[in-house]
């Protein structure tokens, strides 16, 4: 909003020319509205009018609701022509001259208010993109879920951005009460129900099917509306990340790794926060999962110092959190697990909150540039579990692929507000053009996150005939991934996990040296997947990293 000094009142006598409608103008008394008035509407912006060279008013531009203005002129009534075709007839329009900053325009008098609470005039909004319902006007606490097409009664709002868009609406509906993000809402049921199909995305989704029913859900039930990737102030996204993976032990005992990072030209590191056990004794875990807290390896202060060393060296830091494969959380909360077998369900909002609050803590307390979620999926045995009638704890009637995408929307919003970027790991199979049984569909995830990190390891996709020539394996996989990226208008950066260990785990073993890793990287780049790479080596073996350290050099 803008604060404006009060200016003298001017008299307006003009003629408004409206297309297809004859009008007359007559002067009216002052409106009585002064400085401290606000632009109000049931849409983010209001049409404005300006005087042309012939002394006539023309509609030109707009002004965001919530803008504070000073009324500087008298009102004029624009009367529609009673003889006009009813289809073209215009209602009477009362215009008022207002000033904001150095700009002076006319707007409809009905779009002015002196009451800041009356700026937003929507009575109802409709859910275009499935939306998390929050307990409060800020923060990640969840109260419910609103599926696509839901009609919601507006009971208030928190704030507006510079374009007049509501950040969060306070809403009420049958069984729904809380706050939703305005960016996922539209003004009509028709717009809410319509899928996004500007460049044929929805039509492509219709063909995204596997040969048999996998019980993961249909691609047409997912959301493909473009998602603008953020630019976070003071935190530059690493668009081409030459990344080293550090498990929790390597992250804490990091002297030799830091030397190698600086020597090799590596510009990013992935550091484990939660993978089996917590790297540090998190205060969030203390609340949500006492078992996880008990198993935390080091103190928060010790881990914070480890992250700081890399930040101080100018290295982009990525904190990795394994989400739904979490036995410690499962031990504390069997009610959130599939068949109580220790795998927390991606349908359960308590599990959402736990992992996202860990991410917020890691961004704020540890100083990570980015949070990477792994195991954002249901178990690998989901097909068999679905066939056997397993209890997935599906409270809101979502499909598995919907739950995963909806979780990504929720996590992205909260992690971005915490000042960090957001990435997700997916299986290599995810690029094959169909929604998987465990809930991952590449275009639906890539559309939401900042970086998508797939795992096309050569001992998973190749054979004994191809392990010595990994480029050929990677070329086939990368070609499919590139097609998946092009299905949506706003894809994430493709930052891929590559095979950074000798393969396979059984005889005959192929030594994956610098040449073998560079072949994989070349295949990614040649297919346009240039968001970077991360060699996977579970042990973070420093000797192995030294063997292929040349891959991290900046070759651009």
C-alpha cells in the first residue's frame, strides 16, 4: 500500500466513451472520501480510466486493491444508453478521480472504502488447486484439506501482496474451517473445475497410463497449473549444482571433505538431516517423535557449526530429509503407519507436519540454502499392499499420486516462507510416463518443486553388458526424463543422482572411476538435464570421492 499526502480537490467534467454504449455525463457533489481511502474489490485489480488528448475518458490500466489513495476530484455519473441492445448495455458508472504516488486516475466510486477490513469483498472462493487448510493465518499447522472444486465461504483474510492477491483467506464450509492460500483459489465454480490444458498438458496426462492398474491414481487427477519458481532474497538458487553427498558422520567430521570440495571445484553439498536416524537432536523431533530425538547423533550446536563451515566457504548447502520411510517415527505413531508396519503413510497430515517442521527448523536454525526430501512416496510394495486391502490411513479420499503432489505443494509453500529452496528425490522409474504404484508422477512433482532429483542408478537400469559403458544406459533414461520435463510449462531444475559407487554389489564388480561418472554426466547434459548431479555413495567414501574428483570441476 502507498501513503499519500492530501491534495486540493479538482473538478471533473468529462465524457466517457465506452465501446458499443452511448453515455452522458453529469456532475455530482464531492464524495466525502479523503486521504486514507483504499481501493476495494472482489478481484485483485480494478480498472482505471484516464483523460485522452480530446478530453475524453478511456479505460486504461488497472490498480491493485488495497492501494491507499487520495480522492482529488468530484464524481461523475456515466449513464448507459437505454436504447442500446440489452446485451451491450452498460450500467451507470460513478467515477472518482484519485491519486496514488505520482499517478492520477479515475476509478469507480464503488471501489473505494475507508474501512481497511472492507478491502477484500469476495463472499466465496473456489478451490482451483487442491489446498491444505491451515489452523492459523500463518505457520504450517494443518486443520484439514479442500479438494479441487470446493466452494468456500470467505470470513476474512490476512494480507495482500502488491498485486492485490490475498495471501491467506479465512474460510468456512461444510466440515472445513481455517485458512487457505489465495493463490490456489479462483472466483467461479467453472474456473475451479476446469483442468489446465494451455499447451495440451491435460491431454498428455490422459495418455499417461500403465498396462495394468497400479492403484497409484490417474494422471488426469493431478494439477498442472504453472508454478512460478521463487527467487529468495539473500539466497541464490544453485541452478547448475556439482554436488557431493555427505552422510551425517561425514557432514560432522568434515575437514577432509571440505578440503576436497574446495580443491575439486564442487559447488554444493547434500548433508543428511534424517536418514534412518536423525543427524542431530532436533527440538521438533523432541515434540513429534521422542524415539527419533533419543537417537539423534549430535547436538544442534555441533551440526550447526558443520553446516556453517560449508556456508562460509561459499558452498550451497542442501539438507536431506527422508520423509515417509521412518521407523523411529513409526514406533512412536503406529496409528499413522500403513498396516502398523512402521512406514508412515503419505496420506497422514501429522507426518506431513513433522517433516516440514524439521525442514523449517533446518532452514532457520542450521542455515541450509535448500531442503531435499527423499522417500516422498508410499512403499515399493504399494501395488501388492493395495491388492491385499492394506489400510493406508486415507482420511481425505485421495489417490496416492494426489497425496504426494499435495504434500509437495504444502512443503514448498512452508519451506519457501522459511527462506530455503525445495527439492524432491524420485525413483528412476518415475520418468517412464505413467503414475507409479507408490505415488510418484514426474510432471506433477517437477511442476511444484525447485529441483527434482531422480535416481537412475546403472545397476538398477543396466545389465552386466552395459555396466562398463554407463553412458548408453543413462542416455536412454535421460531421453525419457527430458520428455517428462517438457510436458509442463514450469519444470524444476533436473539435478540427478548418479552412480558413484562400484557396481554392482556382486561379482563381477566394475570400478566406477572418473571416466564412468563423467559418461553419466555427459548423457544428462546432452539431453538438456543440466541442473547438476549428485554421485550417490552411501558411505561418503572420501577415497572414492578423490578417485573421481575431476567431475566437480567447473567445465562451463
